[in-house]
């Protein structure tokens, strides 16, 4: 198509690849919103569920930990479960990004804009 126009053919190819990458990145963002991870603390007494984007979507607390004199312990367990879920969400997001970059032939450790 642009064969004889020197570097313009390469530019068109690069633009097409950039558009394809942008579309795949958009699809990945949508996927990250539907992938869920669960963090827990207190041997599973408190569980927090989040999307791979890090948005907290659920919290489960075993009723056995509700004692008035252990309020601070319960609060600590809740925070620990949320932090665990957020950490797992970040890891999952990075893993999905690595899969996308590798599928596109880019270096696995390439930092993309999100």
C-alpha cells in the first residue's frame, strides 16, 4: 500500500500497532474490573474481596470475633484483610499486564501507562 514511500510505510505500521495496543489496554482495563481476589487475616476470620483494580467489593467477618473487649483486634484484622486483598489485586493486575505485553511481543517488564 505505501511501498515506495520510504519510512511512511513503517509509520503506518507503527500507528496500526499503537491503535491495536490501545484497544487491548482498554479491554484489559475492563477485564481488571471483573477479576476478583480475596485477602484474608486471622486465619480466615476476616475476608476482603476486591477487583484486580483494587476496588473493595466485599467484606466477610466471622461472628466469633465480635467481643466488645476485642474491638481493636477486630479493627486490625479488618485492615489486614483489606491490605491483603489490595496487595493481591496489584499482583494480579501486574500479572495480567505482563501477559498482555508478552502477547504483543513487548518486554515483560515494560512499564505501560497504568
